[in-house]
């Protein structure tokens, strides 16, 4: 026998509550992990020990909650009036999952590398094929997915949430790219990543509040 489908009103309340809580916790948690992130060169990573991995665990937990938030908002069907709208949500969801994979990989790989070859940490010479299959798609899809989502949110009355998410994801990613273009000791890396993560986190908070209040439901 098929299971009884719960009342649609109760389902929507559950989804709105889930979207709100995961956004309110997931965005700030990712910001906190970014804020506490130690220096990114191999010698500094070796010196801080478990702290490097711990900050990545905090970021990963925040990203996982964001994935749940995005999936809940998609399930709500909030102003998805055409295929491009749905694709934008899927792009942001995919980018978040890819960045989650990058954070997990980076947080586990680099402390080990720092113990015996600190000069190779966050250097192009350490970017082999398996690592590249994680890093490059994440660097591309994460910012582009949220820029695309920003345009979709703007069309449905959530302009500020979209702008903060799109700008935040882009600025944060640029900070990460500085590691490879200017070296892991470059002083602007942390500034860009924290600034981007701050905007990104606030954007998620606004998105969660909108989902909770059903502000962007079809009228």
C-alpha cells in the first residue's frame, strides 16, 4: 500500500521551518569557520595542528545546512515559474555541494601534506588530477550558481538576498583564487574570504526569513 501523503499545509510549514532554521544556522556557521581559518601556508598549518581541520569542519557543517535549506526552498516551489528559475536553484545547490567537497578535501589533505612537505601546500605542484576534479568545478560552479540564483531571486522580489548571495560567493571565491595567483601568504586572502562569507551568510539569513514567511509565494 502507498503511504498517506501528509496534509499540504503541514508539509509547507515543515519545509518553511526547515528552510528558515538551516539558513539561520548554516550561513553564520560557514562565516564563523571562515573567520577562524588560520594562515594557509604549509608551515602555519603544521603549527596550528587540529585547528585547521576544525575550521573546515565548521564550514562543512554550514554548507551541509545550506544544501538542506536550498532543497527545502526548491520543494516549496517558491516562484519557480519557468525552467530557468529551477535551473538556477539547481546550479546554486550543485555549487554548494561542490564547495562542500572542496572544503572536506582541503581540510583533510593539507594538514597531512604540511607535516612532511609544507612548501607544497596550496601550490600548483600539489594539484594532481584527483584534486583538480574537485577544485576546478567548485571554483567555477559555486560563484556562477549563486550569481544565476541572484538574478532569479531579484525577479521575484528578493533582490537583496540575491545580491548578497551572488556578491558574497564571488568575493569569497576570488579570495580563494588568490592562494594560487599570489601565494598562500598573500595578505588579502583572509580579507576577501571573510568579507565574502559575511555577505553570503547575511544573504542566507534573508533567504531563510523569506521562506519562513512565504514572502515569495505565487500570488
